[in-house]
C-alpha cells in the first residue's frame, strides 16, 4: 500500500528504497551497502537527516534489525552483522543464509542483477515538512528491518561495491584509489589527493590553509570514515 507521498506503508511502517550497484556477492552470501543516504531527496519528497537512526541502533543493535525479502515478515533471509551511520548514510553489512531456500534464490538473483535494491522498514518518530517545498525531513527514525527488494525509491543513489575485497583483482593504481576515496569514501578530489600524497599531513596542510574548527572536525570525521572503509575493503 502507498501513502499520499508515494512511500510504501506496511502494517503501520513506512519503507524507503535505495538502488544498489551490486558487483558481486561473496560465496558465503556476504554483502554490504547503504540502506539509506543522508541529505538525498527521494521520490516521496523525503530527506533523511544524519543521526536519524542513532537512537534506534543503540536500542536494537544490528542483530535486532531483521533482514527480510520484500518486507515480508514471513521471509527472513539472513542476518545483519553491522549497521552503522557514517557521513554518507546508513551502512549495512550482512549475510544471506544458504540454508534458507529463499535466501539461495535471492543470492542467485542478486548475482544476476535481477535484485538491486535495499529498503528500510521504519516508523517516523520525529519529522518536519517544509510548507513551501513540501519536502519532509526525517530527523528521528525507529528502524525495524532492512529488506532486499526489487524497486528503488532513490534511483540515483549508488552504494559502495559489494565485493568483499574491491581491490582483490590486483594492486590498484593511484587513479583507482583516488576514485574510490571520492566515490565511496566521501572525500573531495583535493582531500583524496592530499591524503594519498601526504597522509594526515595533507589534511593538516588544508587546515593551515585557513579551515575553521568546524571544517577541520568534518575532515577528521571523513578521515575516520575513509579509514573504516579501507579496513573493510583491503
């Protein structure tokens, strides 16, 4: 069922879709991606604010959030090992259960590209709608489940490569690393090049060039997020 904004409503919960850029699913069914992107307006005129999931994640943890197929509570297909907010959005890493027949079907369809979406099932706890633009800002969300689904609500959103080891094919070139830091690490091109060239000193040089405290804090957070992603991918 859909509400007047176009978002699906399931048993009192809303659902938001994110398109995936699936490259591969590991042999053990492991995959990762973003279930929500911050600051992006979706097709139902909603924007999720950074920090919206914080209380829910503290209360439930990753294992308290269900992995379903098409939001069907009768079809759990795996478990989430990690769900966390970063500067980009709601990152999720999980595993399809090979012992479950539906999970095996989903894995096959994901590998073939027939399933390319993630969707959150949630209840909006705190939200504000702009009277002029009609955009609703979701500031606090009670997250119940994340589903593998067919149709995206945010068609221009793409997640990090779902390969367990994105550089497993060989040693990446400098251009490969720069592209990865900007596309998936959330850095600007200048920040990526500074990090590659001088490491932390490159960021310090940017600060000394006139950055304020708030900007320096933002860059420090980006460094932490990029380092976390590098740890997952290399």
